C-alpha cells in the first residue's frame, strides 16, 4: 500500500489493534471502534502534483521534522525519549532541516528552523514558534501540508499512508481514513454478485466508482451505463429491454437493448430515482427472473449481469412516499455505499489532483495550489477535473498559476486566523476579545475565525472570565 513512495515506519510507536470482522460487521462499525487523534497530511507537492498526498497519524508523536530528501519517506523513531516522525520530501525548495512541529500539551507548535525559503501558515511567515490550529495549511518549500487537530480513524488503520502508492485495489481515490476503510469493504463486495447502490451528490464520481467496481469484479462482459433520467419515459422499456423488428413503427431491425448488451458484465442504472413507475415494475421482473422480454417478442432471453444503481436522490424517502417501489429498492441495495461530497473530505483534493496529473502532467505554483486546497468545491470532483482541464489549456500545458484559475476560486477571502500565543495566559485574552468584537459576540463565528472548535473557545472564555454577551450589538 505504501511501496511506491517508500513511506515507511522504522518504529511506529503506534498502538496496532488487530481485529477480525466480517464484511457486514465492518459495515456496522460502532463509534467505539474508532480513535480520534491529530493528523498531518502532505496535501500537495506543487512541483510534482502527480505524487499524490500522504497521511500521518500524530497519536504517539512528540515531534515532526520536515526536511528535503531524495525520495518521499516517513520514518518513526525515538531519540532521547522524544517520539519523532521525520518526513523527507523531494522538494528542491526545502532545506535539509526546514521545520519542526513539536507537541506541547494538547497542541503542536510550528517552528521554522532557519530555512532559506521560510515557512508560512495561511500566507503568514513563521518568525517564532506558534500553535497550529485545525485545518491550517503550512507551506514548506513548494509543498503544502495540512494539519488536523483531531481526525477520527478506524482502529487498525496504518499510521502512515500514501495515496501515490495506489495500485487500483480500491475503487475510490481517497486518503481519508474512514472512507478508505469503507472503500476496502466495497472492493471485497465488488468480487461478489451482490447489487450495489451508490449514493452521493451530483459530481461526486459515482460512475467512476461503478467502473472501478466492474473492473475489480473480473466479469468478462461490458460495463454499460444507463442514465435513467435522460431516457424519455415512452422509450425507457425499448431502450432497456430491446425490441424485435416490426414491434412498433420505425423498428426496422432487432435491437438487443441495454440490459442484454451488459450480458456477463455490469449494468449501471444511473439516477435510478428518476425511473418511471411502469419501468420500475418491468425492471423488477428482470432482476427477479434474470431474463428479458424484448418488445414484440414472444419468448424471453436469459441474461447474466451485475447491477449497480446510483442516485443523488433520497431513495428511502421516495419509498416512504410511494414514489419508488420498496421491492425494487431491496433488489438494488444489497450493499449501499455513500460517496461524501468533496467539501467534506478536503484532504482528498491533493489525491484527486494527482489522479488528473497522471493523465496530463503539469505543475502548480504554490499560490495556485493553496487556492485549490482552500476552495470548497460545491460541484464536487467533476468541478475539480473540469477546472484543471481548462486551467491547463489556459496555461499552455505548462505551470498552472493563479491567473489561470477562475475568479470563484482565487477571489475568495483568505482564511486568516489569529494564532493564540505561546503562553495562553498572556495575549490570548486580546486575541479572543478582538475576535468577539469583530463578530459581535458570535462564538461560532469566533471559532471559525480562530480555526478552533466552538467548545474550545467557550473553555478559553470561561477560564479568562470573558462573557460573549458583553460584545452583542
């Protein structure tokens, strides 16, 4: 899983918990089978975006050392009692001893080690050690790191993971720990005959995942995708089931239909929530009998296919309202897999950029890279791929810079935040009161401003005796 980028652990210091679970048990994982810990991501190497991203648990780490190396590696060792994670990145703009992140209490403090190109956090140059807050983007050389103060991961997940070593064994491009675990379960389901229901917003890549499931299934037939919402209602059955010559006006030849064209392969029923009621009945019969009766035919034809359905609509609610057949729902949803929107897994942006870069090589300036990592991608993976294609064309196939990106990405407000001081008792009050004044005592807005959880801000306020109500306007 980590081989291609040589990410390795000489002494993980990580508590490896072995577990034996069936696929069904994994699908029903409880919160008790997860652990929350700080994480660090090598989010994007702007000089070589095709390298992908890496994820590193900081659960049992006291210090992170970031430096230049000949290859991207992650070494874990204990030196003079200090549990250390050393990250080496082949970035020529990095120094041999570029930056440290050191644990102090529950926080990690970032320190530039006198590097020749400096270290920045959200465009602010690091001149003295300061604490990192959740979501911080750290620029070292031409590489962007993302710090997560707390990230939930299933027990047993590796401490170091590299998306650049993806060998296609899982059907989803991700470095998110929870999604990675579910993707591995989907890979095992892909080798069975069970139907799969893919759920997710428009643009999350449901067809890409469906194609990967077909590839992993080993089925010899074709992958056939059907957009159920794009076929006119009167033609649905003819398109799906085919027809014989003379079955209706214009039927001058036999047509096998989309279902029979997927014989021994996989049929993707995309946007199945838009399938008309009459077609739902006919499709249910096909799934039950595994045979198709073309329009105008007198004898059915046996067909062997694996069905994958996909939709952005809430099928269970449609069933409850009587708009989608419950028996058809049970037939297509033996295994359900939800693909989260891209804004819910920002650490995957670098991995998805890498997947694009492997087909059309390019480089990025660090400012363009930061803009892509900060954008929330309302239209999901599809928007990312289309945007990169246009930017690469505008850049002339060379280096993508900020002017090559659309205004909606580059003109967004920079996510600045005030760093709490090294000594929380001296200066933290000023940071809090200034932010409370700016946001009229809105604690949620202050938490976003400081990049902290709302409960953390409330704890600081209680400790310092600050009342948010006094800032209301």
